[in-house]
C-alpha cells in the first residue's frame, strides 16, 4: 500500500503545526489534493529558508498531489509583519515585477509542470490589484474577527511598538488569497513556514466561515541551529538560491561545515536521501560525520544548481581542503607586489570591508601560502615574488589568487 504523504513529511521532520489532523490525514490518503505555498517577492531571489516548504511541495507532488506556487506580487506591496520588529520598505511595482520574474524561474527547478498533477504558478496581484475595497468589506468583512486577529503572534508583538493599519491588512489579504485559490482551483490546503502559522490558519478559517467547506493549514519546521537560531546566514548575508548572489561553491561549503548535530536534520529536510541511509550516515559522531556532511553539501547543491555545479563545487572543495591547489576556487585581481594584503582581501571578496580584513589579520586568521599575515600593513611582496598565491581566511576559506 502506498504510504500517506503525511507520514512521509512527518517522518522527515517537516510538520510543525496543523489543524483537523485526522481529517487532513484521511484526505491526503484518499485522493489527489490541490495545495498551495506562497512566496513574497521582497527580493530578486529566494533563500535557503524557502527551501523547506519547496521540498515539502516537491514531496507532496511526487506522492500525487497538485501544487500551486503563489508569488505574492500583490501582498508584497504591503509587506508581511510576521516575526518582525520593523516595517518592510515599500517597493515600486517595477521592482516587484522584476523580482517575480526571477523567482518564478527558481520555483521551476523544484516541481514539475507536466503530467496529471502539474504544478501551477499564480500571482496574487492578478486579483488583489483589482479588488474593490467596499465590495470586499460588504462581502467578507463580517467573517474577519478583529479580536481573533489580535491574538496572533505576528500582531501581538507589533502592538507593543505600534501596528499600522497597512500591516493589519496583510492577514485578510492572505486569507482572501486562499479563498480565491479554493474557489478557482479547488485548493484545500495551504502549507508554509511555521513563522506564517497565524496567516495560514486565518486563511483556512476564513474559507470555513465564508464557503462553509473544509480547508486545511499545515506549517513546516524552520531551518534552525541547535540553539534555535535561523540557519542560512553567512558573512555576506542570506544564503541565496541565485548563483550570482551565493555561488554553488559557497552553498556547498556552507553545508559542508554545518555543526555535527544539524547534519541529520538537514539531510531529512533538504535532500531526498532515504531515511535508512541518513541513519547510517549519521550513526557516528566521529570523523565519519564528515562523509555525511559531504553528502549533504553535494545533494543540496545539486538540487539548487544541478549536478554539474555540485560536481564542480565538490571537486574544488576537495582540492582546497584535502590537498592540491590546482582545482581550488580562483580569483584574478589587478594588483602588484606593492598592493596591500587588505586591499586584495576586499578585491577578491573574502571580506566585505577593509575593517573586517584588519580584524581578521589582527586575530591571526589570514595566511598567504601558509605564512601567517602578521601586520595589517603587509604587502603581497612580503610573502611571494610570484604572480599567484593561495589566500587562506580561517580554516574554511582557501582561494588561489592571480595578478
């Protein structure tokens, strides 16, 4: 008998919260269910935090369910206050349209747009930007409880510093999105990150009140470290899915160096590796865990950027950290022997600023050809007369620099 996808998601650690669990379980086990997941285009790329609901959507589609990927071109004009202490900056419609186009191409990597349960991409700007406010109040205002909305975490925390009416409208708009998808596509389930629980739950409740039919909410666990902090932050900022913002090599290195305690969870959430194989890979917390980290890094990079990019990143990482500089990452810079090491570090982007480079040198974290850089005033000629060298930042970054 085919396994219920709810069991699959639960066994891999995806499911954080849901409602009417027994009914949803029965529904997912008895028929193909149309579900949706939303992505607001507040940047020109998705980041690793979006990866978990995307993986959940992919797993559900493989089990026979139909995904709708909603790009929030309309809601992005308002901003989402969930778990934030500030308001998002307003974006122009042109910027939002550019972001939507780029995000659509990324979504297409994770789900199939062919077959009986082919995925669809929709943009809520198609209906929200045409919505008549008076008609909305007349038709739906009575179904939205202000008292209930104010109990949501995303609003309660904002009330302490001030909640604008603009932000307050985000939840009704997202609830209306779910209703439109329910009416137009037969969508009965919304999934998303657990930081969206209040909004997702409000949508399911809205449908039950307006249409008097069943609708469901399910949130996925967030990608967090063992101490509860969000994973996916680097010295450059977020870990982006766009190769121009976070290279495949940087993606590979990030997951190659996650803490031992996080490897098993990441393999379950971010790859298709079978659970018994994950258990075997993570059975020991000694040097064997490094093989699990390599597998994690390779699988994640392959999913996001393709097998060729993953092979290249793995090859460069092996060359850089397991001997040999021939295949390690390289960078070319306009410099001479008199160029300061600090300037080179900024030019090849191993540091974001000169002040950061100074701090690393003062902390003993910079080497050129295995010679420690002792002074912030050091020049390239202090270490080599050649026109190439290996620049090392800490234990995790090695770069062959030519000039």
